[in-house]
């Protein structure tokens, strides 16, 4: 059974729990082939924010810290009472941090 934090909207919770197993299984292949270090290197000169959940059991905060450590000016935001479905559980916080990142990126010149 899929677990979604109690802070999530009930409709979002219903959608997350109703994801067909074949759909979820389909993502496993692309995730297995993904090379995260190469993807991180491509973004090294850009502003970065990592927003993560303190109670995420699939991607614990230590993974987010490792990503943040790869970027000299990264902002790491830890949401204390959220799980793996952070955009559904804390949409206002996530949106606020992404909007700030976009504003910062607009002022950044690419190499």
C-alpha cells in the first residue's frame, strides 16, 4: 500500500494510492539507467535549491545532503513533517522555493 502523509490533500492522497502498479513499475527502468552524477555536473554553474522531507523513507535526507554538497552555493531546505510526496504535502512551501529559484536563475548568466 502506498503511504502518503496525513498533511496531504485527501484527493491527492487518493490519486497517489491509485497509481497502477504497471505505471510505477515502468519508471524503474529509467531510474535504473539514470546517471545522477553526470546530471548534477551539467547544472553546476546554475543556482540550485534542494527541497526535501525529513520523513522521506524512499529518499532520506542524507541523499538530499549529498546532492546539495555537490553544489557550492546550493540551498538545502528540509521540511520537518513531510514524507516522500513533498509537492503534494507542502505545495505552498515547494512553490515558494521554486519561484525564488526561478527569480535567481533569471539573473544568472549561462556559460
